[in-house]
C-alpha cells in the first residue's frame, strides 16, 4: 500500500484534485483509499450518529449499506493507515491535508519552506478546466514512480540503502525503479501487541508466517467449512499472572 498526500492552503482545490486522481488510478487497475484531514467534526447535526455521541457512546459504528466508525479521539495518521491496510487490500491511499506527513506530496499552492516530499505544485483550476491536462497525467506517473508505503524504520538494508530515510529520499527523487518498495511493508504477516503494530524484519516475518501456516494446515479445517487457507488471524491473551 503506497501513500501520496495532496496539500495546500484552504480553497485551493485539494478536494477537487483528489476526486480527479482517484478515478484515474482506478482506470489503471489500482484500488484506492483516501483520508481527509479536517478541523471540524464529520457529524451531520441531528443525525443518529450525533445522538449516539451526545448520549455518551465513546465509539459509534454505523452498519447498513455502508459501515463507518466514529471514535472520540484524534488518532495518529500512521495508526489510521495501519488500520486501513489491515482492513482493505489497497494499492494507494491519498491523503488530503497532512502537510507534516513524511509521504510523497503534490501541492496546490507554493510554500515558502523547502520540503523534499513535495514533488510538484499544480494549479487545479487549469486542470479542472482542461487547460492543463498534461499535469494530471504527470501527477499519476509521479505517484506510480515515487510513492512508497509505511516505513517501519528498521534500517534492514533489504532495499539496498543503509537507512529508511535514504530509501525515502531516493524514492522521492525518482532514483529508484517504481517496482522497488520497502520489503517490511509487505502485509503477508502482521504482528499486533495490545493493538499496536510491531514491525518485523523480513526474516522474522517469513519465519512467523511459515510456522503459523504449518500449524493451521495440520488442523482439520475442512470440517469447519474451510476449503482453502488464504488468511489466518490469531489472537493470544497473555496472562501475566502465570
């Protein structure tokens, strides 16, 4: 799952650009998610979700033709991204806002400070009015070529660079082939302790995956209607008193 941010000042077309990029990426066969940063609440006044919150519910879940979660706390961006990665098999996540995030960014306004994560500044009005269609194609190529996923800061050197920061910098500058990504970002084995994702280097991840898969394959799973084993979820409650 690779991540790209759309950043800029208020009323400069960030949402418009996001809604143009999503269908273009989908046309190319990618699955896309998005996160929008806001300084106001998402609740619509008078709706049931707001009434649940006012009644004292700490977590509100709406289930119907769609499902949404509302939690009365400000989650960190990486926690949200890890949750999305665990929930859906996404190719890209587009962030709207989050100027301080460490991911590749396209800006809708110029900034005075130098930020290496901003690789292109665009005038959304010209793109939306078809005056600059080449910019949209260029943005898509930049996203494909230079975006990357969640970095675990393991500095495992499996990517060919000594540190994750070196990999990130080279990726943003377009010095690495688009197919090369951080190997620790592969989600074939995820370890969570008390709800927090614990990074594992590729060797440990492979070992854990193979051991758990072998144990499960030895069970008579077909008796419970499991014809093929694609995803295994295991929760272990640690009893510290024993």
